């Protein structure tokens, strides 16, 4: 799992746990002191927030567990997968586009960072240079031909070479 994603998720988990164990109990206690709970908006809002925070905390912990299971050794060296940078030719737009496959937490389409779970990401995963992926998007079908592929392994090797040359 990329370190910055781990840090981001852990920070949100810590913030949610603090809210769940410290802030919300104080709000609920204060709202209870106001009297009749049946018409107490502050109490009901605090209880709703407590349910939401609890659910979000469960989602975050599940996502951390999923991401910790990612084994970089299992990522193919010759096919599109997580961490790959891909240059594609989009025949519907008649242009070359560069995508990088990332986790859903990192995705930002405007920067070319697409999630492996997005329609384009799912359509490209497992493809090789020269393959054409037909992607069904809300705007219709797109034909993407893979022109160039740099896997996460290629990037790690290049970084090693750069570090060795810098010495």
C-alpha cells in the first residue's frame, strides 16, 4: 500500500475514533440534560452522527485491511495493473492520453489518476501494449489502444538506477 494512503487513512481513523469516543458522548450527555428526548433535536442529531461515524469507521478499517493485502510481488510485470502508467490512443477523441492506475483514494481524473475500480481502470487492467480495450462509459463506448506501458516494477527499477547514478 502506498505510504501516503496509509497515513491518510490512519489519520481519518484516528479522527473518527476521537469523535466517537470523546466528542459525541459529550454532545449526547449535554443534549440529554436538556430534558425530553422525544423532541430534542440536538440529541437526535448527535445520535445520527454517532451512527454515521461508526459506519465510516468500519469502512475505513475494512479498506485498510484490503489495502494491506496488496502484494506488489503479485502485480504483473508485462500487463496493466495497479501502479501502471499507460499511454493510450483514444480513437473516439483522436488523441493520446496518459493514465496512471491508482487506488480509489488517490484518483483524480483531471490529473490522469484513475482508480483500478473505475470503468476505464477495469477495462485496461490485464491488457498489454498493442491491445485495444473497449470501455463503456456514461458518454458511450471508447476504444483505447495501449501504446506504452510502464509498470510499478519498471518505475521501481528506474528509481533504483537514478539513486545509483546520483551516488
